[in-house]
C-alpha cells in the first residue's frame, strides 16, 4: 500500500513520462519533432525546453538528421531525456527515456520495464499504418496488456490508475476517410481501449504525424492537464492521510512551484496554514497543562523538603552544625522555595543565621579544647601544634582578646621556638660539614637558602647568612673566571663566548663583575662584527670577480649584524656586484701619455700618436692624432660610452701615423681578469710606455679593519 511519504516522494520528484512502443513505431522521431516544434513556437501555448546539455546534444543530432531528409536509425541504448514543459502558467519537470523497442516485447524482462512501471503518465505509441495487420496488431496489444499488468502487480490500488494516452503515430498513412480517431481505435484496438477504460484515469486517444507535424499540440496539452489533476489528487490524499507538517509543507511548496496560478494552490496553502494554527493551539494547551502540573509538583516538593529539614533540626537540637548542614542541603535542592513559601523563607533566613552562629561557637570551643589537650601532651609535635593554633586564630579572630588564649599562645610559641632552634642547629651543623667536605657551591647555596626559609629567627641565622654571601661570591668568581678562560682559549667562537658572559649576568645580575661582563659582551660583538666583515673584504680583494660568493658573504654579514658598523660598505658592495654583472655604459677619458723615443721612425721629428680601445671585441676611437710628441696630452673623451660587464677583456692600442700606420704599443688585460676595465681608470703601462685614463668606473673602497 502506498504511504503518505511515498506519495510525497512521487509528487515532489520530476514527472516520469513513459513513452511505450515497439521498434519502428517512431518514439525517437516523435520526441525530436515535439521538441523542435515546441521550441520553435509552432505549438501555441506550449514550450518544451531541454533541461540539460545532454538532452540538448542528443536531440540536436536527431533534428539535423531529420532536416537533411535522413531517417533516424534504430535506438540501441537507453538514454534519459529531461525537459521543462510550460503550458498556461504551468512549469513541469519531465523525464523521458529513449530505448530499444524490442525491450518491451512480451516475455522480456529489461530495465526499461521497471521505468515504465514507475511512471507518472504513459503515452502508448502504436503504428497507425500497421492497424490492418491483425497479427502485428494483436502482438502490440499484448505488449500493452503486459505493461498494464506490470503496474497493477506492483500496486493493486486506485493509485495505479495513472494518466495514459493512446498515441497513433504515422497518422499520415491513415485513410483520409478515417477522420474519427476514437472510432478507428475502437474498431481495431478493442483490447487496449478496454484496459485503459478500467485502469487509466484520465485517458485519451490521439493521432500524430511527425512527418507532417500534425496533431502534436494535443498530446502535450493533455499531458500537462492530466499531470495537474493527478498532482491535485495525490496532494489531497496526503492531506487526508494525516501526514506530518514537514511533509505537507514540502508537498505544497512543490505543487505551488508547478502550478502557481491554479485555484487548488490557494486552497492547499490555506489548508496548510489552518493545520499549522491548529497545531500551535494544541501545543499551547498541552504546554499550559504541563506547566500547571510542574508548578504543583514543585510546590509540593518544596513543602515536603522544608518539613523534613525542620524535623531533622528538632531531632538534633544539641548538634547545631548537623542541623545547619541539613538546612543548607534543603536550600541547595529546593531553589524554587521562595516562589511558593515566601513567608517561611524569611523566617528560615533568621533561623539559619542563629544556627550558623551556634555552630561556629560549638566548633570554636571544640577546636580550643583540642589545642589545650595538645599543649598538655609533651610528646606532641610542637611545630604541628603551633600551625593548628595559627589556623585557629585566623578562623576565629574574635577569640584573640581572651587572656587564656594569650597565655596558651606563649606556651605553644616557647615550645615551638625551642624545637625549631634544635632542628636549626642540626641543619646548620650539616651545612658546615658539607662545606668542610668541599661540596658543590650550588648545593651549598641551596642548603643555605632552605635554612633561611625554614629557620628564620633562630640563633644560627646570622652565621648562615654570612656563609651564603661567601658562597655567592665564590660562585660569582667561578662563573666569571669560566667566561674569561673560554674567551682566551676560543677567541673566534663569538657566539659561545657571548653565551658564557650572558650566563654570568643571568645568574648574577647585580654581581661585582657585572660591568666587566657587559664590557666583554660589547667587545665580543665588536670583534665578531670586524671578523665577519674582514672575511668579506679579504675575499673582495683576492677575488673581486667572484660575485656569487661576495653576495653570499655580504648577505650573511648583514643577517648576523643588522646594526653592525660595516653595514653601509656591505650594502654598497651588494649594489656594485649587481651593477657589474650586467652590461653598462661607462664614460672613458684619455688624458695623456709618456712614451720611449725608440718608438718613433728614423729620420722623423717624433711620433704622430693616436689611441684606440677595444672592450669585449668592440672598438672605440681612435682618439685625435697628436703629432711629433713623446708626451702627448689628449684630454679626449671617447665619443661612444664604453659598454662593459664583469669579465669582459680590454685591449689598448697606440698607433703611430708617421709615414705609415703601425701599432707601436699594445696593452691587454691579463687573461681571466674580471675587472679589466680598471685599465681605463688610471695608469696603464707597457714597459716604459704609459697611458693615463679617467672613467666613471670605480670599485667600492672598503674600509680597512684594524
């Protein structure tokens, strides 16, 4: 039997439409043409849209085949096709299944039969052109009969009477004189008509022609109206079955989404609102009754609890502490007593204060009697008795004015001081013995601190304090000496040297050697700073072209010494390495020269000299010719800036133009010289011949380190 929850699931899911028919009846063609015509606006008042991309792709292929004049091939695989059907303000989610027609033959058990059995409505597609073939017609009607029986077997109740329409496809093959489709169906399809009359509600008969596009509007319009009627009946059944509010709310929302303008929508919403109001009233009455019962129960509970506490007090009138505890228990477990017994609560407060005072007096007398008993016991631990006395005075300060209590105090204090002095003497003697046995200084210091905590005020306190000061001084000297010795043995272990002096300052923040330790920390930091930068400077002087190592050392220095005295040179060196590793233009000026006399030709008054520079294979110059001079002054700036990067070689050529051009001096940078441009930033020489240049190339000048 179908339950309200099952009906709700069927109502709220997408509507499943069974397209029943044997192979060749035109199921796929019918769906394709319906989609094409409805989307194109050729079915008035109807629109059938693809609900997902898979459906759109599947049908677009079929439409292209039909429009090209091809017949659609037989369907071989099951395909879910999802649509949105719009009709007179109705929006329905429809699920069709395209499948192989042989699967509905009599006797076959295929998965599509499960789908058809569970459908919300069915189109029975029969070939109109084959009605004259009695054998084929009988076979098709038996297949329809099998479908009807499948549904009745699954649910033999009126709920199985689903909307079913008989759709005669290929109506263009019918005799034009057979205009009455109902009469034609009654004549040839009696078995099917009889089954629909008994087990389908509602039912209808249509003739369609996919080829001519005729009769396509009626099946879709009938389907929309039949599904609305079925949904109304289902929702009415759910209401009548008394489904819970959550199920009804979901179903009404689903119905309203499909049929927002239908009169039934307003009716069902009003009915749901009435049920909610009735439920609220019913719950209110139940809540009121429960609250009344709870109030009565609490009142009775408080009355019984108070009577029990009063009886306990009467039975234990000589034990105020027990009676007070019983009343406090009553207060704890009856927090609502003030609501039902307001007068009794005020009297109860006065009684509790009196009981508390009586209980306190009783406890004080009992504790004082116990103290006096302990004071009279010569074997009692005087320290423990003194602690008990001190606790008694804290708990009962009003008893301090009692003369007997003051006398008891003097007695207990005398016994306690004598015992403390005796124990202090023993601990002092143990400390002296440990000192004579040369125990570890931290251990002696810990023993002296323990003595001063436990035996302050005893006769040996002053001696222990003197010894403690001596321990501290010796320990301080030992710690600072350890730091001195480590620094002397390991001058380059800056981190651990610093840790040793910091250890001294942590243990002796106000020690006698504090200034020495602070100065040592500053000196270590300064030496560490110089040591790390010296490594940077030495590497630059030895290998200025090793920029990768220079960058690593500079960054290591800056990370370890962010406030170091050489941060500026380190940053300058980093900038310089970045500049020289990429090509850059430099201004070069040829200033003057000094040459040997033997460079001139015979029978000449002196050489006519010019200078050319070659950098990384690119020539710059030549300079102007200075005639008949061994000490020419050019002061010539090369017209083009010299482009150079780290590692590029430099060659200087001096040419004598007297009679015939010849190179008289050539100066080349050494092989592998990364800073060859230095030749053009000062004096360049070859033997006794010298040239003087000036340029804006300048390696950083790192400061000297003492």
